[in-house]
């Protein structure tokens, strides 16, 4: 796959309107967002973090997060799945800027039009990137991966898959396989009530070999961390959390629109938006939305200015994800209640937003993981500002 256009990265209102108009059809048919994907590809969206020195747009995490939620406001599935590619590229850009040449091939691949997906979710694995139910067997100059990967977003279009698996010695190996490598198979399993257009089908690995040049990290008790994987976590959580902020903002805007056009008998024919109880609910949503946006913007800016994981940053990242996904669900719940019975109709916008926001708690790190970490002495005692 290659990109033949040198168009600048510009999200025009016309493009966003087309994404908006297609979203319901994609959701109703559980069809991949092909037209959105092609248009975003053609403006260079999937190359966004590639540094300018390598021919890319060179967007920082802070800049990309702002663009990402504009797409998510129109189509959560389009933005969420696209982010599953962008976090690999953004992390590679971080390491390239730090002088680490190992992930540079990822930037060249993205610049050439390759699409990278995430093969991390697995049945029975509650340790995320630090554990695996898949197997990595050492072979000459690399590892052979076997196992089932769930929720592989971008299944119709990805060409490279980031995977991880455990060795017999308990090490966790992170590498990449190509779609046309022997031993890679996609199984069409995606039939869900939310985020239907992501087409996150299962991927089966059967002894597929990732050469040493594509092994990005090998984690063990002696070497438990990876700067590249830290960057992956930063870009993934910030981009994903912005999707849920956008869902909540869209639901709130819809509620305000409906209220402004609806008269209340209780208020002698005045708009329902003048009802003090309704206004109280809207006020809570405004405060929630503003707080989530500020939280995510600070997280994105802090990582952009200093892309280095430490305890203070981990606290910011984990709390941002928890705040965004659970706060967004509260805003959507209030919006649905205000809009009323029409929310129950299949095909309504609020019905789609209500379903999509429910998936927020399922993204790693999971709520129980976040709560364990944020409540631990390592993070509770970290100062975030001068007292």
C-alpha cells in the first residue's frame, strides 16, 4: 500500500460533515468505515505523527488529540479504530526524537501507507501488556508467535500487527507481524452493540515469525520497562480518552438542541430548557465536560513537553482515562434522560452515543487496574503541584 498524495493534513468542515453523515449507516450495517478511512488516508491522517524530517506532518500528541476528538464527535468508531494505528506511529516518533533508531522503520512504514493495528487483547489475560496467554517461541533470529488476539480494530485494512506473547521462561516479547506472513489469519467475529464500524475481528497467530528487526521489547523481571511501550501507553490512552470526551460532548449538544425546541406544559409553554431541574442537570454536565477536557489537555501537553514516563505522569495518565470514560458515561446518561422516550428508538443519534460510550470501561487500563494503581502509596503520595 502506498500514498500517492502529498496533501497537507487539514480536517475541513466538508470532510467532517461527510464523516458525520456516514456514521449511522456504518453503525446500522456493522460495516467498516471504508469511505472515512480512504478520505483520512488521502489527507495524511494516518501519517500525522511522522516527523517533518521524514516527510510527515509531524503532529505532536497534543495537536493530534485536538484533531482526533473532532473526528470522534462525528463518528466514534472511525476515530477509535484510527487511533489504534496512530499510537504506534506516535510512539515511534517519540523515540525517533529521543535518538532511538530501533522504531524508525515504523515511521517509514506509516509514511509509505502501511496501517498498523494492535494485537494485545486476549482471552484470559488481565495483565495487559505485562502478561499474555499467547506463546512466543524463540527461533533463529526472532520469535514465532501463536495465540488468539481479540478486538483487532481495523481488521479489513491493517497490514502490520503489533503483538505480544510469553516465552516458556516467562518473558513477554513485543514485536510485529505482517498480514501476509505465513500463520496469520483473520476470523470475522465482530458482532457487537457498540463501536460496530471498527470491525475489530479476531486474529489467529499460528507460528508466525517476527524477525529480530521487528522485536521492539522483551520484558522480564530484570528489564520490566520499555520507553517505546511507555510512549504507546501515553498516545493510546490520550487518543482513546478523547474519543469518549467527544461522545459526551455530542450527547450534551444534542440534549441542548432538543430542549431548546421543546415546550413544557408545566412551564406554561416556555422551553423545557428553562426548567430549574433540567438546568441543574445541564450544569453538572457542563462542569463534567470542562473538567474532562482540561484533564486530557494537560495530560497531552505534559507528554508533548516531556515524553518520559514516571510516577507523576502515570498518575496523570491513569486518572485521565478513568475520568474521561466514566465521566463521559455520566454526561450521556443525563443527556438521554433529558431527551426522553425518543432516545429508545433504534437509529436515533442518542441511542448510538449511549451504546458507544458504554465501551469506555473496557479499554485498558481497566477500571479495577486504575483504582489499584491510583490508590497505591506509590501514586497517592506524588505531588502534582507546589503546595
